[in-house]
C-alpha cells in the first residue's frame, strides 16, 4: 500500500509539470494545446470511472487496479 500511496501523492507534481511542458511545446497554438489537454484529462477520468463502476464488487480493489494501471501506463 505504501507504493500506491506514494504514486498517488506524487501524481499532482507530475501532472502540473506535464501540463506546463505541453503548453510550452504548443507555442503560438497554446489555446489548442490547452483544449487538447483538457479533453485528454476528461477522457481519462471518464474511462477510469467507467472501469471502476463496471468492476465494482463491494471492495476497493477495482479502484486500486485502475490507479495502479494508469500510473504505470503513463
């Protein structure tokens, strides 16, 4: 459980810096870059919440699996 807690605790630092790098790379099209970043974030939230809801079995395991899976995928 400690590695999972560490991964979740550091996620805010990683996401904020990744968004800043994406905005810097988009140059003069920063509005488009911001919109695509927002779409990607909402899309991931929809996907994860759908997976957790579909795999609900009365425990926290579906949530844990989704957190670990998306942490290692990114």
